[in-house]
C-alpha cells in the first residue's frame, strides 16, 4: 500500500463528444452543483439543408478529470488550438469543429493540420448562459504530435 499522497493517476481516454458531460446535482434555482455542458452539432435531414443546433453533451460529468483526447488541429493562436476528432461536436463556436485546447504560458501550439494526442484537465467556459467544453493543458509534454 502506498503512503497517502503518493501515486500516479492515469488520464481517462475520451473522444470529443464525451468531454464535459451532463450536469451533476445541478439546481437551476440556487446554481448549486455542476451545470451540464452544451455543444453545437450538425443536424441534417434527408432532402433538407443542414443546420447547426445547440444540444446537451451526453454522458457522465467529467469536469475536473484528467483526460486524454486526440484529433486534427483545425486552427491555432498563441494560447490555444482547436482539435477535431470527427465526432461532430463543437465548442462554443458553431463554425469551428472540435474542442478548444488551452495552453499554459510559454507552450507553443502545434501546427494547423497536425494530428495530436492531448492530455489535460476537462473543463468548461461560459458563453451566452451556456457552458462549453475545453481542455486545459498542464505543460508542453501534454501535447504529442503523432503526424505532421
């Protein structure tokens, strides 16, 4: 048995559609608990033009959990990049696919079109009374380029 406070907790692997999850003990009157996350997804019916719709993220709430996810880098800026795994679930901008990955100061983002595996903390941010998923990276070693 290990002494208290010593050990290693491996990240939980999950695709983009699972990051964040549904609410946990959320009370809309008091605001107590964890608000469920929302995401944009593409809805297309046969014979009709497709539209982006805002839906609840399914599954267990995992905000605060160390996770590992993967995908193609869609766009970058100095502090973050957008990672698309093809699941069709997008963060707060319906025109940008995937999940936003936020980098700590001094970490350089990968290049657009790189395929990467990211380890970070499942988190969220608020926009227009909705909570959207984001992954918070801890260090440069948490972003592994698997293909340029």
